[in-house]
């Protein structure tokens, strides 16, 4: 029998009024667990607990915060195989990808444990004689967090760790589809010695739990990762609240990968296939638009098809699987809808796009690759969020850059080339927050800023030292000598 997992509020486990089943997308007969569904009352209780804990936690010593985050990091890393299996079982990415994501979560907590001890400020002279100026950072207060299903432990980690490192209290609502990894993460952090009420977990539907966080007057900031449409509603609610909330949004992407004639073909194919199809294409940084120069186009298409033929789509936990299932039926239907849209628009499906049957019932979809598409088609402009990519043929580098930038998104962009001139120009002129040269658009480090431009991101960056912009407020103090 699967276990029943409660919310964590004020350091105590609190059962919800009901629970939802967490289903394994590789085997829909497998129930990972039953997880509590929170209510508005639960959110109010959690915010109240955070408010009570904030005075002491915000004034705790850097060493105390370091020790808790480091202890949490140590347990995450020690349990990487177990937690990775849980993650892959509930979300559907391969076991190797699941373990890799857990490793990243552990590294994030280790990094921010160090940040606790690196906090600094400035002492500068005033323009007025005899006056000193001190510039310091203080925690923003109580932070509400709304996280997505595609990175169920890494994204909660990169929001929670900096918030705690800089003395904030947290109420987090993980994705209702995959609450298990977030529950395990919060349990680890709590047992690492965190005072009661500093970190609270309220699971449930976004329309209930998420909305209550947005409307609560004692929540000072929101960090959200999800779709553009939901992100816009989150931002509007934060501005409309009284007092207004600080807001950080990470949203969608329609990320380009440019392949020039001078690219190394093997490198370009591996970069494209990895970026577009691994993790089942369910990454906001996935390179779903492949912009390929005419001289290499036909060879690139042929080589991509051969590479895709070798990809094994199967149970995420099975050895030898390269790509796991789509996360659920709703996402699968969205993927199939866009495959049909691309066909209707005149795109040529040169590989995949078919439902697959495996030993266990699951949401298995063969990666789909389209050619003969233009950048004006819906398949080029709207985020699919699945293992679907299309190729746009271009004449030269200038057209490739123009097509790459012709999007309402601006999260990640890549180029495959052996030309230092074109690589340098692309890094400077790409209208994306992150740029990759001869690397997949979907691979990022945990210690550097993450975020984009245009419709992909709003507010300050996540991760690395840049995360402090969201989780702290600046104070300027004057003293007359």
C-alpha cells in the first residue's frame, strides 16, 4: 500500500481534508503515494507559523544557517540513488537523469551553505563631512514558492536554499502532479535542525493553495516557475495585493539552436538531440527550434534521424532507457495536438511522433522531428514542452541570428560552429538570457545565474550569488560621527 504524506506546517505534519494519488507515468498501475491536498486554512496556518518564526530566524547567526543547509546537503547527496529513483518514478525522467537532478539539489544546498558565511555589506563615506554610510542586505520576510513538475527537486532546492541562507521563512507549494520529491526534500531540511515554522510545505491545487499565497497580506515575495499564462496572473496578483509583493517569474521558452555550415556534424547532432529530446523534451531550456544553414541542412537531418533511431524510449527505471514517458495524459495530449498542428501547417514529419506500447501502461511517445517548417508556424512559436522539435532552413548566419531572435521568448539559445567570429557575435547579439556554444541549450550550472529575457522571465535571476536580489532587501544607514 502506498503511504499517505501530510503537509508540514509549523514543524508538524498536518493531514489535509483529502489526498491525491501520485501516479508513475512509466506504469500507471503504480501509485507512488497519496499526498495531502491543502486548503486556504492550511495556507493561513503556514503563513502564521512562518510569521512567528521570522524574528528569530532572520537574526540567527550565519554559522547556524550554514550548518543546517550543509547538513541537508550531506543527506541529499548520501541518499541520491534513493531520491533519484523516487524522482524518476513520479516524474518519468530516466533514472540517470533523476539521480543527476538530486546531485544538483545537494550541490545547491552546499553552495548556499557557503553563501551564509559570505554575506557582506559596504561602508562608505558620505558626501557630507563626518557622516558614515552603511549598506546592508536584510531578508525580505516570508516567501511563497510555487514550483513546477518537470524538475521536482532541483527547482524547489534552488528556491528554498537561498531563501533560508539569507534568513527568510518559506511556504512552498510544489506541483500537484509530482509532490513526492518536494516532500522528501522538505523532510530532510526540517530534520537538519531547522526551527519550527521556518519552512512550511502545503501541497495541493494551484487554484487553491497557490492563489491563497498570492492573496495573503503577510507573504512578502513570490517565486514562481511555470507557464507564461499562469506567470502573468501571478504577477498581476502580486502587484494588486496590499501591500504589493516582490515577484520573480521563470516561464517558458522556444529556444533556438543554430547549426552553421562549418559546424562539426557529430557535435551538432549530439547537441541537438540532447537539448531537444532528453528529459522527454520537458525542459523550459529545451532546444525545440533547430535553425540549420542550407549547406549542412540535408546531412544534419539525415544524421539526426539516424541518431533518433538509436534512442530507446521505455520505463524510466529500466536500464538502457534513454528517454522516459511524458509526465501525464494531459501533457501527452498537448504533444500530440502540436504534432498534428505541425502537419496541418505543412511541416514534414521525418521521424517519430507515434504512441508507443511498452511492458507497462504509460505515456510513451516517440520523439518527433519535423522539417520544411518556417519560423512563422505555430510549431516554431508556441512552447510544446515535449519531445517535439522542428528544423528551419536558413541561408546564412545573418538569417539564422534573425530567426533565432524572432520569438517572444528569450531564455536559452545555442549555436554550433567552429567559427570564433560567429560564436563571439552570437553570444553578444543573441536575445536570450543564457547562450551556449557547441553545447546543449538545456545544460546549466548551479552556481551561476539562471534566467531569460522577453516573455521567459520577469524579475531578478535565480541561482548563484544573483539569487540574493530576490531574497533580500537593501538598507542604507547613515551615522553622524
